[in-house]
C-alpha cells in the first residue's frame, strides 16, 4: 500500500514547547499512520521525549494542535488521551516495583474497565482483564515470570514489562520512548519482531538510538535537532541526506554501517 | 501452618476482647472501648496515608464533625434512634471530606499536609470561637441514642458494657470490610496511585476521582469513630478537632505500621497503654510518648505490625546457622 492510502491516526501540527528561554520543540509537525512505524531520531537533548510528552498529554504544548483521527485532542488531560487510544511507554522504566509482573499488566488492562461493578471485585476475578494480561505477557516474552515481583526483574525484562503495560491498555497509537535501551541482544531482537507485528494495526512513533533497529523497522524517519525538524522522509532519503549526516557528525559510523 | 500462626493470635486476641468486660472494672471496659475507637479512627487514616500515599494532617476534622453532628441533633428532651443518628453523623463527616477533598486533592506533598491542616483548623475555630457548639467548653450530649429492633431495646448506651460490644462489633466489621476493599481492583488502584501516580494517569486512570472517593470514605469512617466517641463519653469539645488529635492519630498509624490494617489496631493499644502508663508516671507524658515513637521509628521501620515478619526471619536465619 502506498503512504497516501494509509489511515491517519495521529497528526501533530506545528507543536512548540518552551522551558523558560529554551525551545525544546519548535514547530514540529508529524503524521502517524496506521501500518507505519515512524522513527524519531536526534541527538541527546534534541527534544524527542518532550515531543512524546506533548502527544501523551504529560506536557501542555506552548502552541500547536494534536489531532486523533481528525479530532482535536490538544485540550484533553493525559488520562483521557490514554483512554481514547494514545498509549505511551517511558524512557526511564516506570512500573509498579512491588507488584508482580501479572499484577502490573492486570492494573494496566483494568484501566479499560473502571465501572463500579468491575472494580469492586478482586482483580483476578475479571476474566477479560486476566486474559489480556496473559496475552501481553506472552507477546512481550514475560509469560514465564508472571508471578515474579516486578522490582526484581532484570533491566531488560523491566523494559519488556514497560511495553506489556502499554499494550494492555489497547492503544491504537503507540508512542515508544527508547524501548530497546538496555535490552540484551535476544530481548532486543524479540522486541523488534514484536514491533514489526504491531505495525499492522497501530500507528507507531519510535524514538530509538539503536540504528540497526531503526533502519530495520522504520517506514518514515523524522530527524530532530535542537528542537527543530531537520528532515523527514523514507529511510533511504534520510540515510543519504547531507544535512542529517552533518548533524550526526561523529555518529556517521552508526548510519554508515547499516 | 503459616496461616494458622498468622490467624491464631488474632483469634486469641478476639476471644480475650469478647470476655474482657466480664472480668475487668468498668474503667477498663471504657478504656478498651476508647482504644478500639482510636483503632477505627487510625484505620481510616491509614487508607489515606498508607494505601494511597496521602498524608492528611487534618483527619480529626471528620472525627469531630460527626461528634458535633450527634450533639447538635440532640436538643434537650429529644431522644434519637441510633438507626438514623449514626448514618447521619457518618454522612455529615463524609460530606465534609468530599467538599474539602475537592480542594485539598489538587495539591501534593507538603502542600497537601498544610492544606488539610488548614481546613481542620478552620473547623476547629468554627466550633471553638462561635456559640454553635458551646464554644471552647464544648457541650454535653443531652441524651444518648436508643437502639430498638422489632420493638425491643437491644442495647442501652447508659451501660458502658453495651457500648463496648457495639464498638467491638464495629471494629471487626470495619477491619473485615477494609480487608475486602483493599483486595479488590479498587484497592490495587489506590496502591498503584501511592506507588506511581504518573504511570496510573498514563494508563488512563483519572486518579483525582479515586483519591476523592477514598478521602470521602476515610472521612466517613473517621466520623464513625467520632460518633462512637460521643456515645462513650457523652460530650463533645473542640479539642476533638484540634491538630493535636490529628497528630496523635498519625502517630498511632506510624507506631503500628503504615500500609497495614492490623498496624493501626496495634498502634492504638500501644498508644493508649503508653498514655495511661506515662500519665501516672510523670506530668509530661508526651515526652515519654515522643521518645517511644522515635525508638520505634528507628528500631522498627514498618512499625509494630512488622514484628512477626522480623521474628520469623530471625528464626529462619537461626535455623540455617544451626
Ligand atoms: N521539564 C523540563 N524542564 C526544563 N527543561 C526540560 C524539561 N524537560 C526537558 N527539558 C529540556 O529540553 C530539552 C529536550 O529534552 P528531551 O528530554 O526532550 O530530549 P531527548 O531528545 O529526549 O533527549 P535524550 O535522547 O537524552 O532522551 C533538553 O535540553 C532538556 O534539558
Ligand atoms: Mg528522551
């Protein structure tokens, strides 16, 4: 299918965010389509996490609009954005360390079922929620450690749980902030496989420093530098771009060896 | 087996409490009733502090508001039935918590502590500085409520032993209800908020609503304790809403063990026992209490409720060394 035919799930129109005098994002526009993985690249401090925070509702933009399936959602608080289908993962693992792996996933899945008749029951008595927790644990490779306390997982497994919890909320848009960071080779390749499979039904924004993964997965790449959109286009265009090369000076090797 | 060792002390304690009034003097029956009331009060605060991560420093307001509701709704000559005066006073406290909660729950951390305190002080001065409830002296309860069931008077609250059994029954009821509540998804959501509110929001929970719900429930339960307190003592004073009272109940929770239900009960017994003991010993009993609290906080993180687990760990370690 060509890009034109793919359904637009999320559209960010010239988002800006200032922290005092610092312009963390200036007029950044990005379109996320179903069936596409859109990679967001940029050096440290380029404003990638800030951009995700604005889309997820964690940070109010200084200006600009956010549309979900054509509807303006810029004014919605973070919990509402999650409920309409914008799911995010965090760059720094953000789980419930004293709960078991399954309890973490159950709590995430339960967020879609908050009717009083559903929450005043033991969590494991809600079959739909329990089923969803098993599904996402299986998808992310955590099926074997459901009863383990999340805080005792290895760093890589905690990253997997981070993704499992986002998936448990059944989002249509996935905003993933460095999902592969700190994963071992096996975990990392399983996650790459999973993202490739998730692409079909989701619109995915992927912030990632692992260039192998980015070029293996991305349909579109946008490069941010100092909060400004430097270039956006298909991987081949980005790889060949002199502007991107000079911005990544010193990281040239990483792009070259792909 | 482990389950037996965990429940056996509870059953034994319950048996002792059940027969206690038959042996002790009235003074002690009333003292234990007062302790159980403090235990209910402390459990209600622990819902906020221990389970949701909301350190309220104004919890006495709801205790006192329910107590004043009972006194003000009992004019001279009137005799109220407990079947309506109890729910009404509990609802009054819950309503106050709902309204105050809407404001205070918009703040976090140290600001939350200060704003809950400020609202409680406002309630204190409302009763202390106006004639609404007898001013700084407080007022006596004109008459105790009655408890009829099918035309029979089942309890007479002129009799402290009857109050004792009502308090004991309600303590057990509150303990079991909260144990159930905290094991539901609702309870897990509260613990999730305490542990990582940011992630809860990101997953789609409107945490404000949950915090308001538990703040209101905790206020209502504190109101139940306040109701029982007037029933026992027969009078209300503004001191019931004062910040000392809010501080004391916070101490009870910390002593007993934050984030457990048995902790506030253990804390209440320790607190009252210490108070009685130290009061007889020295004028400045608060000093003794202060030293004890400091000792517990440093020597026993997790409070008194953590003792069994520590002992068990010791025993296991000892067995391994042998
Ligand atoms: N809450 C904040 N307050 C002030 N400055 C902030 C805040 N959040 C981010 N910044 C600043 O905005 C800039 C962009 O930060 P951001 O975290 O978005 O970068 P990033 O591209 O995600 O970097 P990295 O690759 O290191 O994760 C940085 O200079 C950062 O210091
Ligand atoms: Mg970042």
